[in-house]
C-alpha cells in the first residue's frame, strides 16, 4: 500500500485524516500529535505485518537519536485516541520484544474529485507552463515573510493599567512547529509557568491536572465557569532550528477580551531563563504591585532535561510500572546533571509514591527518598517543592516511628514553609494527610478543600477526599463525593478498587472486581500493589470465594498492618471469638485515637459481646452531642450509628428514649435521602427488628436483598445470618427462607466469578 499524507483511511469505525492529525467517527473527532500520526501511517503502510521498533523509529524519527520509550508513548496516544486496549487489542497488537502490528482492516478512502479541465486557450497554456516558477517565487516570498516576522520582537506596549487578576488557569500551549514533536517541552514549559506563578501569594493558580483538561477546548467562558477563574493564560510555541519563539496571551473569562500579549525569543539552550522571564513578565502584568523573586537558573544539559520531562510524565500515571519508569528516567537525568534540583525532588517523590502505589514498605520508601530530598534542600533551601516533598516523606516516617511527635512537628514545619512560598494543590493534599495523623480534623478539611479549589477537576483529589470522609464515618457524603470523581474520570484505572473503600458490595460490583482482576492480572502475579490486592481479597472473602482470596494472599510478599488486623477480625467473627475482637479493636483504638473506624468498630464489637455500657460509652465518645440531648438530629452520615445507639439503649432498659431515637431514624430514612438504597433498606429492617415490628423488618430485609445487599468485609466481619441487630428475626420462618435464598444467590455468584477467572489458570 503506497502512503500519502493527503490520503484518508477507514480504520474500523474511524476515518483517519493525516493532514489534520485527526480521527473522526459519526459522533466525535479526536486529534494526536504529528509524530504519533506518522507512526500510525507507517503501521497502516505495513498493515497485517509485524513491524520492529527499530524500523518505526528509523522511518518516523529518521536521523534523530530517540529511545524506545518515546515510541511507546506515541503508541499509547494512538491507542487512547482509537479507544484500543493493549491487553485486548482491536487495532494495534504488541509483539513482545519485537514491535507492533496493525491488526484491524484498513482501507484508503476515495475522494470525490472533479476531472481536470484542459486549458481553454493559448494564454491559459502559458500560465500553466509558468506555474512552477510562480509557486516557487511565492514560497520564497512566504519564507522571507515568516523569517522576518519570527525574529521581529513584539514592540506593542504592555498594558500596565490592567486590573489586578486574582485567579488564573494556564491552559496547554499550542505547538506551531512543523513537526509537532515538542509535547514534552511544551508541557514542561506550562508546568514551570504554573509553579512559578503559584509562588505569588495573592494569585490563585489552578493546578495543571485541571487546566490541562481543556487541551483542544479553549473557550474562555467555559473554562472560567468550570475552574472559577477570572482569566486564562494561553500561548503557542514555534521552533526554527535552535531558535524558539513563544507567544503568550492573557484572556478574560468574563467577556473573552484579550487583556495582554507578548512574544519571547530565545535559543533552545536558554530554556530555563526563558521560563523565568515569561513568568516574571506575566506576573508583573497581572499583579503590578507584586515583587516577583528573581531566580538564577543553572544551565541544564538538554538531554538531562528531556529525561526529566519523560520521568515527570510517567510519575503522573501513578502505577507501579509507570513509577518504575519514572525512577529510571530521573536517574538518567541525574547521571548527566547530579545537582539538578527538580530531578532530585522528582526522584524523592517517586520513592514516596512507591509506598502508596506499589508494594514498598514505608521504611523502604523513606530510606530511599530522604537522601535525595536532603541533597535538593542543600542546593535550594527555599524550594517550595523540596520542602513539601520532605514533609510528605516525614509524614510516612511518623507512621512507623516509635517516637512520632518530633517527626510530625518537623513535617508540619516543612509544609508551613512550603505553603508560605507557594499555594500548591499537592502540598495542601499532603499536609492534610499529616494533619489527619495529628487528629486536626477541621484543618484536614480546610486543606483538602483548598487543594480541590486549586485543582477542581481532579478526580484523584475527590476520590482521596471521599476515602477520608468514609474513614471519618461520613459514608453517605463520601459516596456522593466519589460519584463526582467517577464523572470527572470514568476511565481511571483504579476506580473499581477505589470504590470498595466507599461502597458496600453488590453482585455487580463483585463481578466488576473479578473482571478488573482478570484484565490486570499482571498486577496480581507478584502483587505489585498491596492496596489493590488487599481490596480484591476482601471482595472475594465477602462471598466466601476463599480459594481465589488465598491465591492472592500467597503472592503478597508484604501486607499493610491495617489489612492484617482486618483479616484477624474476619477470622474472629466467623469463629464467634467475640472477646478477641473486642480486645483487638480496643488496642487499635488506643494506638490510633483519631481513627473513627476503629472506635466505631469497637462499639459494635462491644455490643455483639454483650457489653452494653461500654457500647454506650464508645458511641458517646464518638458523638458527644448525643449525651443528655432531648433529641438527636438524624443525618445521612449518622443514621447507622444512631440505630446502634437506640439498640444499646433498649438493652439498657431505656425503652422510651430508645423508641424515640429509632422512630426518628425510621422517619428520616423514609424521606429517601440516603444514597445507598440497599443499606437504607437494611437499616430499616434492623431498626424495625429492634422495635419488634417483625413483619415490617422482614419486608425491608427482602427489599435490601433485592437491591443487591451483600456482606462486605472489612466493613463488617459477620454474615447476614448472624447480624446482631436482626437477632429478633432469627427464629422467624421467613427470615430463615430469606437467608437461604441469599446464600443460594451468593453461591451462584461464586460460580460466575470462578468461570470468569478460569482464564487465569490457563
């Protein structure tokens, strides 16, 4: 198949247009950079054949020195645009240790063109004969115009009367270079501008995670409404040989008016000085009274900078594989520039993330990361990023230290110093984690909400916040927050596993977990992420799929302490060892005095063990406002605890007040405000069982099961048959029938899961 850039192709449902670097179907259009399109065109030319990585690189990048990782990134972009999956490819198949193969059918599209008319007369013939000379002259003239305009410095006076802007978003710059292969440089430039503008305290600068959502959609009004900013900073980059021209403009999101514009020229070798100059001029334009700090950048080797940008790209993916790549590339950068501060910080952060997203212990992460951050601070003592990174590592260290208080105090000092220099979303997020350890609930909420204000479209932050709310006992609010995160990023790899922290199990969620397990089996081969493995184990244990759970457990070389404790509780619950459950949770509550989950679980364990006075004391410790209150407000977050409180009062023969509490909860639940309908119906079954309205209790229990209610370890550690709040129903024939039907449905679910996982045995 001959290959022409003007030729369009039908590839599956997509029409590929190389001239515009776009893919189009009946509903949408997507674009990729020029180099990625050239890769796809080469695969189209060799459709159905295995093409080596070396062949692609030689064809697309010609004489440039390019590593295979850049090709991998290009393939990833093509797959994303085509909605292709690496593990189950429809378009591009990876040939291990070789290269790639285009496996989808591809057809050139025939354009409807009019036949060329012959010249009408001798004059037209002469014109046609002279066309090559006319075209050549035109091209030369255009080239001269471009060169003159390229080197002409914009002399338009800046508007120093520009009203001070209080909030801004930096959207991705446009690549105007012919080859359109400057993605790493352009993203690095935008990042640098965001970081430096963030150091101006009066100015609210939106995080790149949110502002980069508007790549290809730069409508100022839409961006302003979505990000709550007064202006956007937009721009473009042109490269001609070693020269770079960057055009920058500031646009009002209120009326779309151009507020300020300027062009900057430089050599590629002076990129860092150029970044500083752009940031200073922008800040002076929008904050005329500010005094921007003049930074002096050491010249960095261009290859070291490229390695850094590639590492930064992979660090943001936050998967075990991508973090390993980031570690490699940061090290390559530091081999060329040992004192490159940003690379030192990036490597230290990467080691910290290995604890959260891979199977590294907290101590391993800190031991590896801390020396690099100390080196960075020795070189740049007032670097806000270095200060924040050290605070993050110290927060991890405090979790395993026998004397955590001095470490927590030092970490807090790092965060306070960093935030005094730069109002950064990630720093606020990390600081909120430290404050959570210190039991400063109000400050936790303040800083995580500030992080979200600076990064309003971050699904990750909203997911983290929802997990925090769940741990604090605000489950319904957590579920609503998590739904917002899912809307922002429905394709996020970890969404299914993250949901297990927030939502109860249902048959559909268990099936989704099993499919996710199957599609990401490489993560489970050696359990490269403890967190993922742990949550899948809980899901399988909840439906008595112990065979698959034990297979994963056997592959886990390390386990988080909280996971070990949960496994013990499940074992105690299934064996009826109530005293052991109380003892374990009592110790955990003392060791973690700010942990709501342990304290609430202790109250439940005490109730199940018949220690009702201790149950009341534990619940009132969590909800001191309930003490001596004539009435208690019911909310979507506290109704479950109130049912336990009412049941406890019944056991303590405080019948009248218990009835008031339970009836109030029932009236509230009937308003249908709770997000989790299965849980709400189960709660109605439990409180009616406690009030001995057995017929109503049974009716609501059936509804709960019809809604998909399932046992959910580690939220509880007992099965439906032994639910303590349903005990008044346990001798009822209909209850026994419902339990039997429920168990039959669970058994069917187990068989369905086993069939799905058969592929893992092959």
